[in-house]
C-alpha cells in the first residue's frame, strides 16, 4: 500500500514529537508499506518568521524566509528516520527531484508536477525510499521558491497523493479527526468515523481547522484521505475517513418552486423565529428547499404544490406573533444550482454567473451561496435560458 503522510506543525512541535512521527513512519515501512512524507514547519515557526519580517520584503524574499521552517522540519525528520535504519531522503525546492512546480502565474503546473510525482513514486517502489517533502513550498520553472498559500502543507500532501498514485493520504494533526463539535466548547464531542468531502469543505470554509479546503480539490474517489491525531501513533488505522470527491454540476431543478416571504419588524433580533416557522412547516410534512433572510423578512422556497398549505400554516404564525406582520406567496420559480469544489477559491464567481443573465434581461430574484454551491432563483419561464447561459460561463 502506498501512503502519503502529512505531519502538521503541532505533530512536529518538539523532539519527542519528531521521534513519535518517525516511529509511526518506521512501523508502516516495516509492515511493507511505501510511505511518502510531507512535513510542515515545526510548531509555530512560520508565524514567528512572518512576524519578524519588520521591513518591506518583496514576495521572493518573503518566500525564501518562511521556507526555513519546512526546510528545518524535513531535515529533522529525515535524520530521525535514518537513525532508525529507514532509507530516507529530504526534498526541498532546489533539489533535483523536487516535485511541486508552479507556472509564471503562481499556479501549479499540473503536467510537470504529475510527471515529477510519478518519477518520485517509481523511485519509492524501486529503492524502498521514504521521501520527506517540504509542505507549503513550491518552485517555479526559473528555480525561485514559491508557496501554495494558507493550508499549503495539506495541499502538498493530497496533491502528491494524487500524482504519486497513492492509495491513501493520512493527515496527522492535533485533533482526533473530525469531531461532532469543538471539544473546547461543547461537552460530549466525539469523533466522526466518516464524512464526505463536500461536508468537510463546507465546515472548513466556515472555520473548522481540520483539512485545508484547497487540499480537498485534489482528492479523487480512488484515493482515501484520513485524519488522525499525532498521539495515535499508527498511520494505518483510526481517525476520520473523508469519502468521495467533488463533482462539478450545473443543474436546473425539475420542480417548480414557490416563494413564501414573511415580513416582520426586526426579525433578525427575534431569537428562535426561524425555528418556529420551520417547525410549523415540518409538522405539515412540508420540505424546505432553501431559505434566505433579510433585515426584516424570511423567505422560504418550497415546491409549488404546497404553497396554499404553507401559506395557511405560516399565516397562523403571523397572527399569533407580535413581531411578524404579513406573509405573501409568489410562484412559479426555477432554481439553477452550480456545484463545484473550487467555487470559494474563485474571486468574482457569483458575478460571473449572474452577469450573463442581466445581459439578457433575466431578473434574478435571489442568490444563495454555500462553500460548494451557488443557487440562482429566476422566474420559471426563464429557467431553461438561464441554465444555458450559466453553462456557457463554465464552458468558456
């Protein structure tokens, strides 16, 4: 089994933890697995180096300076592996076999990086070699050091796993995989054994520090990704398994939707109002397709066939409330959903989606976004044309 193991800064935070990491790698090698390693800077080295740049450093100098954390880590880990009799080597920008190459725009050169990753994998297999690769760093075609941005070590690991045809990528970090909640805040938080890549990406973009969102774009269905705690000590078991891969899809929902809007004074300051309205719909077995809110209103998108029942139910809530003033229904609406793993990393993506609709005088009634999707609501009769226009954006 070929594994790429990424060790985060906390898991290499001191000599004892470097030894623990080396022990886990050695155990996997002795069990017959091929292991590639990606190492972050030890502890908070990168943050320390950035804080100490007290002058106007250009991008090239800044990249060289911050690279020192990862360069130190790979040397420490390689030394610990060699002391255990493991055939290990460290790779950093500037070494002949360095795999992560970027183009003139700072983007990963996929073709060259894939070629180098395959060559490195072949050497792992033929020499029983454990390469220890600096995370976060890259190199352009001119030999200059570049970086992969925030969470770059995670990105290095999953990218290398993909291009080295690994069976699994193991992210070794300071959390027990993905938890049901933040154990520092909520009692009874427990490990989630499995989670989909879409679920985790949504959590990651909203503050969960488990795997960098940029890394997940490199995951495919044939490669497992698992998150384990550095104290676990076994690279091959435990933690949380991240399932599936991102699917890019542009879809026009077949069902006509109705739009029900409830207006009220300072709704945003009324705790529990959304729960009350949603619960009233749930009691009538009415599914909510989407929700949006404004300063003084909440809008539910539901299937058109339930509009009268839903209006009646919500009207009862308006009558009984001192906050709510009125409910209104409009239909039919169409919704086009754009789903993709890289939406949040593309500045201006919402504008690029809706601008062609404006050019064709199609009125956009609502746009609802998440980390992995954009939903655009238009009049039903404009749905097919809007779908074609949005598809054209991504075809281009």
